[in-house]
C-alpha cells in the first residue's frame, strides 16, 4: 500500500497518507509476513467439555436448596467450590 506509486503524481503514497485513509491496523495487517502463524486464543480451554460441565451444573442445581440461581452464582459455585476454571460467558452460553 505505502510502496504503491500514485498514477497521478508518480510518487509513493507513503505510510502517513495510507494511515490517514485506512486504519493503522489494516496497514500493519497487510505488512505481516505471509507465513505468519494464525492468532491463537488467549485463554486455554476449560478442563471439562460442555456436556460434562452442563451435567455438573444440573446436579448442583438439583442439590441446591435455593431456586432461581443465576449464571453468576453458578459460576461462583463452580469456580470457588469445585475449583473449575470456567468462564462466566461459558456458563451463560450453556443456558443456565
């Protein structure tokens, strides 16, 4: 992009002009090496799969004396009582 020659002025576009028109992230993305590794997820997967986690949640809800447990309270129970490193979004996604 920045090394492309303008057909009108016969000059290079330059980094400043390209970054004024396009977002800087687009400029840097275009300059990355072609054989670069794809981006990885930042967080590791939980040690249990969704089916096992859902079964544990349902068993915990059945044993609970309270009704109307929300995903935040269930996440806290999994995180602090069972010591499972599960994200709140995962618990919410499972539809609890």
